[in-house]
């Protein structure tokens, strides 16, 4: 599903604390964060980024591997990077 067609991320009662914290922080930072329908683990962000809060892994669509940096602080750094 295309990013623009995904619903805005909202915490669900069954979410892990890391998912809830990530959604709250990203929305608080004014970042457009979406959640694929039916996904308990993945968040989608602009420019083809995916974030998995429970593992901290960050992926870019079409990349062959995850970023070496992990976690919410690393995600925010990637999102704020001028190279994005």
C-alpha cells in the first residue's frame, strides 16, 4: 500500500510500549507517521522509511539492509538529516 493511502498512526490497546512511545514522539515532533493496516510492528515515514519500534530497526525502501543505527533517537537523526 502506498504511504499516502495508509492511515495516520494511532496507538492500539495491544501495542508494545515502544510502539506507543514512538507514535507519541513522532506525532509530537510533527512528523507524518503512518501505520500499515494490520501491522503491529511497523511504522512508515516520509521518503520511504520504515521503523520497527520493538527492535529499533530503521529501513529505507529499496535498500538492501537496515541502517546500522537503531532506536528512536537514530530515526529522528535520519529524518532531520539534510541528506534525506
